[in-house]
C-alpha cells in the first residue's frame, strides 16, 4: 500500500525555487524511494518545519509515490 500525504502545498525551497512542500508519515522505504527518483538538487528536507520540498519539475515522481498527490495537484491548478 502506498502512503498518503498528510499535506501538500506549493512553496519555495530555501533558495526560492518553485515546488511542492509535502508531509507524510515517516516511512524509510518511501524516503529512500523519494531520494532515488528525485535528484538531490530537486529536493530538500526542512528539519525545523518537518516537510520535504520537491521541485515542480518532479511532480511526476510525487504522483507515482503518492496517489493522493493528484488531488493536491488539481487544487493547485485552481489558483
């Protein structure tokens, strides 16, 4: 069973690059897969606020990892 996101919202990286900030229950397998499919320069972990940032260019990876991301993506297109 693939994990569900607990939240996802558009937001920038520490360097101001556009992307998604996502949160999900800790699952080392999912984290390892995220690191495998999204290059280091296109993702970052924010330890203080406990979310992952993933570049817009890797939305396809988020869709593959988290089927529930499709709903967040549809909401984001409304704005």
